[in-house]
């Protein structure tokens, strides 16, 4: 980590909190050992843990859940001027959600290799992303449909849209 990045590190208490939340989540049985925080101007906006097991939702990862909570709290769909702190390097799904949310930066304290060593190995997803859709383990097949472009054209022509 370069000197400038080190100087921008958030208060260490946030790393302690995200670690504690991930431990609590393991003990509770609600999901895996993952937690995430959104911080803005040194204040906690939202926190969340992995809620996959308790919710039955495979997308209820800590980062996705905290983004939803923080955006609702802030009344926006982007996390401008926010930082996201995660107990682990985000998986591909969470990485995509983070890019859509556009926080200023992301900090994590465990690597994807460490996650893989305890049974959370996402490397196959990273590998699948690089493949053509029809070559993936779960095939993604393009179907031509005459009406498919109507909504896209309507969006393109919409003059009062909010781009995101």
C-alpha cells in the first residue's frame, strides 16, 4: 500500500467492527463469516452481514446487503463520497454491485484466497466471466425476439431519464 493510500485509511475501529460483525454472524448461524460497512464523512451509514442462510437468498451477501441499506438511508442509488469496508475481498457478484454503487474506495481485510481456503472459492466464477456466454458451465443463450428492442429504444429516446 502506498503512502497516500495509508494516510487515507479510515479509523481502525471500522476494521475492528467489521471483524466483530463477521464473527457474530458465524456464531448466529445466519450466514457465512462476512460483514460490510458503509462509512461517509467518518460516520457509519449502514452495516450488514451475510444473510444467505437466514434469508434463503443467494444474493444476500454482506456487500450487496450493505449497499442496499446505505442507499436507502442516504436516499440515493450511488454511494458518492462513501467508503465500503468488507471483511473479505468481494466476490464477483459483489464486485459488480460495488461498481454500480460507485463508492470512493473499498477496503477489505481477508483475501479471496483466504476465503477459498475455508470453502468460499469463487475462482470458477471469475473464470466463467471470461468465457463467451454459450461456453459457460451454465450456458447463456441469446434468443432473437422481435419486441426485444422496444424497451431499449424507449429508454434511448426518453428525455427525462436519470442516467446511472
